[in-house]
C-alpha cells in the first residue's frame, strides 16, 4: 500500500450505508467537514448554531489536523460533544491500534504532488503522537460512524466525508464532477437510493452541483479559507427556509441547499497554527500560503451547475433568522 495514495479496504462504505430510516429529522441541518483542529472556527460554528437553536449539526470528519497541541485537540473534542461527529480519514487512522500503512488516509489522486502526500503523512504521524498521549482518545475516535442518513423537512440527506462510496473517495471533487460520466453515475445513485442531497467534504475545495435526481454540496473546509474574497471557513446548510447570508444555494422542492461563510477569528487561528507548526514544518509548507489566501478562487469556481450566487450574502453567518 502506498501511504497517502491508497485506501484500506475498510474505507469502503457498506451498500446499506444510506438505506433504512434516518437518524433524525429536522428543519435545519449544518454539515461541517474539515474543521482541521481550528478551535476558532469551532467557536464560530457554536455561535452560528446558537442563532438557530432548532438546527442540528453534523461534523463531517477531519475535525482534527492542525491541533497537535494536546490542549487544543481536547478543546476541539469538547466542542464536538452533543453533536453527531463522523470519522474522516484523519480520525480513522488516529483510532487504529496499529499502523495500517495508509499514512494520512487521504487517498490523494495522482494529480497531487508526491511532496504534498509525504507532508500529509508527516502531519498524521505528529497527530498520532498527540493521540497516544491522551488515554482513551484513540478508542473514542474509532467508535465514530463513517456516514449518516438524516432527514431535513422529510427529505433524505446522506452525509459522507468522502463520497457516496468511500470514506476518502474523491468522486465529489471538482475534477471528478467535471466529467459527464461521473455526473451520470452520481445522478443514477441519487435515483436508486432515494437520497435528495449528498453532503461531503474531504477534497478541501468546495463544490456544488444540482442534478436531475439530487444535489451534491461539498463544503471544502470549515477550518480553512476557501475563497479569494475573505478569510473564512465554509459549511453546508440544508433547510426548509433560506438563510439571508448564504453565499450560494439551490432549491429543490422547498428544500434549500446552501453554503455559509464561517467567519472565525482568523488572526488567532494563524497564531495557533504558527505556534504548533513553525516555518519549515510539513503543515507550514503545505498550508500556510492558503491560510493567507494565496491561490484561492472566487466562490463562483465552486458552482458546477444548478446553484446560484446570493448577491445579498455578505459575510455575516451569525445573523439570527427570526
């Protein structure tokens, strides 16, 4: 197995992953993948949820990544308490009792440079050391589910860290969904499964696509800047009422599938990051430029069809919907 490139067999989602009864029903759902150990983004998410007290939240894997400091790691875990937290590849590898050979478990496609893959494996190794120093933590992470089926306004919503087939699948990346054959495959899955919305993450780049039988929304990263117009994370909101500050959305039979800015204390996050990952460290080499917005595209780059930008969005995700 090539560490960071290949998936272990247990990354495959079972055929029945999105069958049966939903875990719960709600009118507003937030899905936050790729928090990456950003405690400031977690605090912003908590404020956002407080503004919509009836909303439910699912943390969609990779809640940890930059939090090699045990105190920050534990603070993130405490913030997840009371919410449904899924396993991403990061938590899956942290929860193993032995090295699986998968490295970070990212299953990077060949378009990603080998140096990036090696640095991700090194970040995972550092995080493994953090977890080894926290008794019981690995077992706690290993117990988390890899997927969830919930209901929003009576519609079936599937949640997976990667895609509809794998915990770390790249089938919901911009590159994959730009191919007509992949779009047809995903649309056929929507029709066969009865799922109306699939909410994913993993690829670190936001994607939104409305197809004939269902809508895909990938929030990119809750704990990193996503677009060139600001230093904010991104989350997915699926609800029976639209949010006035959504960045973009589509509507399917009265269900609104949206992306919201997660406007966290960016300078404090960068200070946390620099303290844990100084210049020359694998995380600094791979991510610090992104923290500063280097190379990011506008929100429109995420829209592959069927979603529209909200001209009244702004960056005020904590506004209460009365």
